[in-house]
C-alpha cells in the first residue's frame, strides 16, 4: 500500500488503511452494507467509486475507465492521497481507548 501509485479495492475497511497511508484508491461495493462508507469516502475525495457489484452489470467497465482516468491524472491521485491522510490518521483506536479510560475514571 505504501508504495502503490493506485489501488483497486472492495469498499470494506481496507479503504481506511489505504486512506491512512495515502494510496489513491478505486473502490467497488461488493456488499450492500459497503455503500454508505464508499459514498462518504468518494464524496470526501479519498476514493473513486467505480461501481456497485451488487447491482451494476458493467462494473468492470467502470473500473477500467476509472483506472485509465486516474493513471492519466497525477494531480487527481495526489489530491486523493493528501485527502485520505487528512481524513484518516490511523490513531482512532488510541483516541477511543483514551475516551474509555477517561469515562471510566482510570486515566493512565
């Protein structure tokens, strides 16, 4: 992920890992429960949505055209990379643990 110029991924939790390392990503929903986060990340500019494999018959065409467009546009890939790292810093688990400790009164 760290060295890739572009990734193609299903729209699961891996999208957050790809965003955190700044890897521009083309994503496809492969389950209906992935659509919400895929749309949110696409709207934020972190991933390019290539389709919904649960309903799009031509999802492969969407992937191909999106790959071609992004490979030809280094500025768009760079913007996706920067946006992803701004959106997902990879420190969420530490913040959740700190909030739990604070709420329980056992800050250490």
